[in-house]
C-alpha cells in the first residue's frame, strides 16, 4: 500500500467572493460566514492531519466606505480597467493579510465611499456588485493567479459565475476554473439589476431553462450557470426545491437538484467565545455559568432597566425585516400589554436591530408604550451584540424562514436560550 506521505500534495486555489466579511464589514450572517469560512479552510489546509490538499484561499470584497474609514495596513496589489458602457472603468485592488489569509479589496468609482453596503436602489447596487464581480475576476488575471474554484456568494457575486460560463471556451485563463455558488438567502435575487448586467455586457439568458421573469437577474443567472450550488444548510437545500421556499424558482432548481448540496453553516467559536470575549463585563464558560449574572446586571444597568436577576431578560439581535418575524414580536408584546396583569409581571426585552424603516418605527413606538420593560437600539452595533448574547436569558428568533441562521448558534455558545420557530 502507498504511504500517503509519498504523494505530492495537491494545491487548490480558491477565490472566495462576498459582498461583506467580518471583521471588515458586516450586515448579517453572510458577513460572519465570509469572515470565518476562508480562515477555517486555511486552517484545515495547515493542520497536521491534512497532508493531501494544500488550500490557497483568498477573500475578495468591495472596498466599501466603512472599510476605507478604518486604518488597515493595506497596499496596492493591482490596477486595471473594466469595460462599462463603451468606456473603461479604472480599478485598483488593495490587499492585506489577516492571520495568514490574503484579503483583497476592490476599489473603483462604482463602489462609492458614501454608499451603504446594501441600499434600496436596485440599479445602483446592481452596478456596484456587477462591477465588483467582474473586477474580482480581472484581479485574478492581473495577479496571474488562476483559481481552481471560484466561490461566489449570493446575488452580489453571482455575475462572476455567469461571466465565466459565457467566456470559458474563449478565455483560457478561466478555462479550468470550476464555479461554486453559495445560497445564503434565496429570495434576494438581485431584482432590478438587469440593466446593470447589460451595462457590463452580460446579456439576459433568454430561452434558457430559467423562468422568463428571472432571466436578467443575477442570482438566477448564477444558479443557471454555476457548476455547483451550495445552500447554507442541508434542510435549506431541500426547502428551496419546494414551492413554499423556492420563490418561483423551485421548478428550475429541481431540474438542477443533482448539482445542489447543503452544508451547515457554523460560527467561529474562537471569535465567539464568552471565556475570552473582551466585550464582556465578566468572562465565563459552561463551568462557571453563574458569572453570567454580572453581564445581565450590567446590561440592565446600561439600559436603565430594573437590575433584577429574577426578571427574565429577553432579547433580539436581528435585521429588522419581515423575514425575521419582528412584527410577530411587536404584536405579541401588544397582546401582553392588554392582557390583565402582564404589563406588571417580571420580564424585560431589549431589541437590537436595524433595517426596514416601518419596523424601526414600530419597534420605537412599542418601547414608548412600556418604557419600564422595553428597550430598542436601532443601529448595527457588534460590540453591543456580544454584551446582549452574554447577558440576556433568552433570544427571540421568530423568523418566518431561516436558510440557516447564526444567531441561535451564537446564543447557544453564550448560554442564552434561543426561542425559535420550528
Ligand atoms: P441574517 O444573515 O439573515 O441576517 P443570521 O442569523 O444568519 O441572519 O446572522 C445575523 C448576524 O448579524 C449575527 O452575527 C448577528 O449577531 C448580527 N446582527 C444582526 N443585526 C445586528 C445589529 N443590529 N447589530 C449587531 N449585530 C447584528
């Protein structure tokens, strides 16, 4: 029998693209995954147990304004131009390393420094992310670094997958690159980005097996053309094949079922660790859980709620979105308020979230109705989220659907009991 050491290690080059990645920029779970999966794969490659595959994974994200305002030790890695509406858009790629992982930031006029990561302007976002997707591919060419796998994520980087499928036969550079599309949240198709794709020369897939209404949308085009599709959990991989969760693409996705897998997301337990977390009043583990109480009291004090260990402290940490069932909590609290006796019972609720302006307003109005028990913080605040996971007793997750969900994993890591829909 061959000794495994006798074999040469195969090298696998992976270009990992995402719209957001912690710690640089994070809006939701995609940021967590893009910030922790590439380092996890790199660690796997470096582990002693792995003698077969050497993984050279590199992360590329847009040089969002939020990143530009930070002081990262970046330097220029490449300059090139991207064709756009008959002109050339000059692009610069900056780079740095984070714990051995190469990170690249795409910078150019279509990624404006004052724009949020995601906006309600589908054309502006379409232009930004189509540009990002194509520039990320060109970056690989400029660096003369031929990826074996192009791993795009959600609609924002799906145009890269479509582009490679269209040009592979004529473009030697990507001829051997396989494309993988991660689906973190199917309903975000990139609707309205059709004109943006067109502006970069990516035509709709007319006459393809996609439903007609989706033939110019980034995510469906990626789903049509990816060599493989990976959903963020085995359950979600099945759910998207059903009419209930398939957002009208279920029939098409069933025709691709053999190319779809589900791999359960995870969290980086070294970054989410109550034993070492600098954000906490008191650090603790499952062995000394009583220390957690100090974090609860600190949270109550911080929010000017009654400092009472007995009072169940509920929390939500979420995008304020219909998907997340925030309206269900608002309605449930309203019911409590009119149920005799409940307004005076022991319970407190802190909601940390931002997103839909109507829900932001509704949450704010709710707090005014019961200021002794309710608090709302309408912003994105990573440090506060850590304090909430460490101090609240229970986390409410009444999501209408969850492709995977990370908040329940984080909550469990911090000994905060998640209460979720089945
Ligand atoms: P989704 O990706 O659908 O938003 P997940 O549960 O997968 O939901 O991930 C949400 C992530 O975003 C978690 O890390 C959560 O702590 C974080 N998060 C959501 N809203 C906020 C906020 N307002 N401030 C800080 N962190 C937030």
